[in-house]
């Protein structure tokens, strides 16, 4: 069931066919009035631009929001399912029939929730870094496949591969996984074996081939610099390419600390030119930028505001509306002015995972 909500959107997000939620009045050569309930037309959009108005109140259809309490319960349920899978495989036991598929179905249901990020932001309450990381990579891999308009089979396969991509790390000595200094050559060789360990551990568990390929090849890179087989370009299965982009993003968030969303996205934009699928990277960046609309920010001069829009495709410097005023600052123009995300959105997917 959907609900109708009044929402003030940036002009860039307005399109023909939307329904006006608050009256709009123009007084030029002759007065022009659009009442509540009017349909947004190209003419109205032109008038708004000519008048210098940057926002318009419209009605939008949304799924009912997931309460934070429900989000917490959903997260704990998914995390518990992940713990059961890791525990079984750590003991060398076979997974129960349909265990991964059942968890994937529950994760898919959560992925389709409009407030999915409430679920993922619960992460700071837990210590199982490897499991938390895997859960987030799985769910965001499903989201990226969904955003990329892949079919249902590929969406589910990408999600399952993301959930399981790191399972082989339980066979890597903890001293290597937790080492703060650069790994020595023999340590790096052991570490780079984990995708194959994952593949071995998951065989015989009635998982689709696309899932196993996504797990085995998620560390391959388009330029052939990855592992375990140094595959290149289209020789890397799409499920593996999806998990590769998401795994890189989630890991970058953890390495750059709290509030690292934009820093991580900037690094993804750099990687997409050579090593990662550029279409997937752009899709991830643009959709996560949409999620940041309305987020709180603090400027380098201690002023506060909200993100209104990102004016260019590849920019990560938004247009800001200052709190308590009608003043706007375009950080693409004010390129020297520093800013940081604040509030809940600043805590996307931060954990202590050290090695990717």
C-alpha cells in the first residue's frame, strides 16, 4: 500500500505529470495561478526557472516508512541469519537446505523497503565486523542490481553472492586479517586465496552457479589486476562485477571513518575508469547521491544546512540551503569551502574491516 505525501523537491527533480501540492502564483505580464492539485507542465517548469525558484511542493507516492524499531528488528533478524551461516561453515558443516535462499528472500524484502538505510545504519551496535560487512555488501549488491534494472534472478544472485563473498576469510589466519601493517608477500598470497576458499566451502550447498561465480570472481578487476585468475573485462561475470563495486565502496567507507560516504564515492569515481565497471559505479554514485538529498551538513565555517541537490552528474559537491535562512550556497562554485555530513547519514556502513 502506498501513501500520498507532500514533498518539496528541487527543480531538477521535478518532471511533467507531477501534482502541485501548494499554490504557485506568478505575476508577469498577466497573473498566472496554479492551484493545489494542478498538473505540473513544461510551461510551469519554465516559469519556475525564469522566476529563479529552485523548489516546488508536489505530492509523491511512497511506501509507508519502516519505523526505526522495526528496522532494528529486521537488522537483527538478518544478522542472526548471517551468523548461523558463518557458524555452520566455520565448523565445516553443510548448510541446511535452503538456508541461504531463505535469508536472501528476507534480505530482498528489506531491500525493497524505502527506509532500507535505517536498517543498515543499525550496524554500529555490533562487533562481528566480517559478518556485518558481508550483510551490507549483500544488501547493497541487491540494491545496485535493482537500480541497474536487472531481472529478478540476477538481483537475487547478486545479493546472495554479496552475502557470501567473504566467507572464505574464516580460513585465513586472524593475525593476517587483523594486521595493521602492509602484508608480507607470503601473507598476501595466503590472503588472496580467500575467494577460492569461499568457492570451495559453498560447493555442494545447492547454490546457483551465478552465485558461486560472483563469490569466486568478486576480486577480479577489469584491467586484469585482480585475483584469483586475473580475468579481464567481460570475462568477469556480472554478479562478480556488482559485488566488486559494492565491496570496494563499503570497505572504503570503513577506511575513511565516520561520515565517509562522499569520500568513498569519490574514490569509486576514480576507480571506475580502469578497474571497476563504470556503468555500475555511476549508478551507485548517482543513486546514493539521491539518498543524500535533505541530509544535514556542517560547513567549514561552522554554518549548518541541508543538501538540496547535486547540480552536475559527476560532482560530489552539492547545493546547500543554510539553516534558518533563504540563502543557498553552491559548493561546486565555492570550491574552497569544506563541508561534512552530520546526523544519521554520516554513519553509513562504518566498521573496522581492514583488508579487502
